[in-house]
C-alpha cells in the first residue's frame, strides 16, 4: 500500500511548512486517474499524524475527475479511466486533469 508512504510525506511536508504551529485542516486534491486511493490516505491520516502538528487536523480530500483534449478533433472530453478514447475514436490526446496529487491548502491555528 503506497498510500501509507504518500500520507507520511504529506504529513511531513505540511508539518515542515507549519513550522511548529498546530494545523487545523489539510485539503488535498487527488485525481481519479492518479493511481492513489483517497480512501486509503484518509484511513492512514490519523495514525500518521499522531504526535505531529497535524494530530488534531481535519483532512479534506477533493477528488478530481479526468479530462483530456483530443489531438485529432480538438474536443475536450471526460476520461473516467485511463483507457477512455475520445468520442471521435482517437487515442491521441493530452490529459488536462485527473492525475493530480496536491496539497491544496492548510489551515493553521493562531497561537497566542
């Protein structure tokens, strides 16, 4: 399960950026075509965050649908899986979104 190591990296990156301040919320963007299971990251998050600045943080995951632009007809179309072709039948396209794995935002608690 590579999601455990991904979650460890996410927690480390956010903890470093927080510079010791407590983190209230982390928002991730995970593309449906990224090969990363959002549910597995959510499952691992609390355990990995324990003892860090993210221990009490809420994790929000936004799943991003796949979208591509065809090189042959120029149309944009949804790609619900990696094997989807353009409605024109072409397999020559540029993926526009759906492969993301981003830490989009983090909310820090004000420390008096």
